[in-house]
């Protein structure tokens, strides 16, 4: 069995994904890089990288196995994959260029070039890892996927899967759509959501909360210049966990600190009240290797997209999107999303 995957944006997340999947193929005793133990019979080892797109001259025309280690990528290097046979091709630039002068020499392709490459490589699923803020570029690649009949997994926060326009178009064409914005395996969003959900379930009134994030990746540098979509995606994820409660939430990336490298540190504060209006204060600090923290979730998303392709299901996958992403068409708590996605796998719900 194979799952033929293409990547848009060969940055840190692509690097961690490719390293993990290939490492798992070469070291079968390792724990699989996935959260869901079973997605029918698909395992992470079934993933084959067939195409890749970028606009940075340092990455274009290289085999994916080499492109993932080019600057400015700084994800931890744990495994050096052998040559993969997927060569990075240029795609539409539009608003893709990240902020902070990260890319100095640009190579450009067209949507037609992307469609042709997807066809000629028999790519089945396209994972979008463009920089935050690249809304037009994200839509250009969604268009290419749609035209090529390739499932689209939107791992970044541009509103694609959460947009009625794209939901309708993917449904009409019978092509699976998942997203938006990866919810990391144990990231600030899922932790923050779970705490707010717990407080709401226990009848505690949330009054105000913040989540501030710092890191040293190119993603963080870009976020210093354009973070509106990321803030919207993270805020919606947290606020929807306390139904009927109104509270202030400030959620933002606040600093790019170069020496942190691929580490991300999130600080969360929640101020709430129990019965009698008495105060509760919760503070949490989370430190993770950001890109590696997204791998298991994207491996789940890709296997769920493949299942939808097998079953001829098109349009937004609601349960898979709620399980894997911060800003899905329908928000669910982690437990609800887990139950829903297992029902989808077992064929008890069609999306
Ligand atoms: N754990 C995580 O790191 C995580 C979690 C959730 C969401 N995300 C989101 O995933 C996205 C990717 O994160 P990353 O850390 O890999 O970012 P990155 O900056 O390391 O990589 C982005 C890549 O996209 C390329 N690019 C820019 N414009 C392009 C275009 N028009 N066409 C093709 N390629 C283009 C860049 O050259 C770069 O290689 C970001 O939007 C990020 O916010 C990341």
C-alpha cells in the first residue's frame, strides 16, 4: 500500500515530516510517528513523497532529501534520508514570500506547472506548509490540487477548509479537503483548549486568559511580520471550548528569538472564578521542538485523507479536520474529535 504525498513549502515542518517517515521506514522498531494507532491498514511507512514545491532558489531543483536541510531551515536533524526521487519544483509566489528577508532569491512557477507536476508524479494528497499570511498562494495551490483531483491538507492558517467557497468547490469535484492549521501533538493550542474545556465542564467561570509564544524558527520570524491568521486560528480554537462563556483572550506569537533555534516556548495564564466568585489562577509553560511536534498529526491527516479517497468522499472532512487542525469547519474538544475520527475510520460517519 502506498500513499503518494506532495509538499508545498519545504521548510521546517516538511523537514521533520520527511525525516520521521523515512526514519520509520529504515528503523522499523521505532514507535510510529502517528497518534492514531490504526487508520484501517495504513501505516506511516506507506507514505511516499512524490512531489514538492518551493520558491526559494536554495531548495528548488534539489532532491527533497537534500532540500529539507537547506537554510533557513533549522529543524532538528535526526535522520538523513536517502535520495527520494522527488525534486523540488517552483510554484506560484504571490504573497508566499515570508517576512524577515528569509528568502533572497526567488524562483517562480505557475499553477499550471503545479497541476502538471501533480499529474505526472501521480500525487494523491498535497500538504500545504506555506508561511502564515500567504493566503493567495495557499488558494493558488488549493486550486491546483482541485484541478488535479488531489486531496488538499491545509497545515497552515489561511482559511481554506474553513471557507464555504472552498468547501463547496471540493465537494462538487469530489475531492477531500482537510484543515486549517495543524494542531500539534502536544502544542500550546491543544493544551490551552483542554484546560479551558476542563474549567467549563467543572462549572468554573473563565474570566481572562493569555497565551504568548516565542521561538527561533523561520516560522516565528515570519510571524513577527504577519500573524493575523495565526492569532485568529488559535483564538477560535480556545474560545470555542467554553460554550456560553464570554471572556477576554489574548493569544499571540510575541517574539522571534534566534538562539532558541527550533524550540518554541509557550506561556499560558488563565484567571477564573469558582463558586462565590473566588479566584483561580493557572499558569503553564510548555517547551517543544515545534516542527517535530506537528509530524504525528500530519501523518494522521494524510492517512485519513487517503481513506476518504478510497471511499470516494469529497469536500471537507469534518471529523479528521477537528482531530488534526486548530481551525476546522466544526470545532470539537480533543475527546469529541477523537471519538468522531474513530467513527469515521470505522465507517460509522461519512465525514
Ligand atoms: N509545529 C509547527 O511548526 C506548526 C504547527 C501548526 C502550523 N504550522 C504552520 O505551518 C506552516 C509551515 O511551517 P514551517 O515551520 O515549515 O515554516 P517555514 O517557514 O520553515 O517553511 C515555509 C516554506 O514555504 C516556502 N514558500 C514560501 N512561499 C512559497 C510559495 N509561494 N510556494 C512554495 N513554497 C513557498 C518557503 O520558502 C519555506 O521553505 C506555517 O504557516 C506554520 O505557521 C506550523
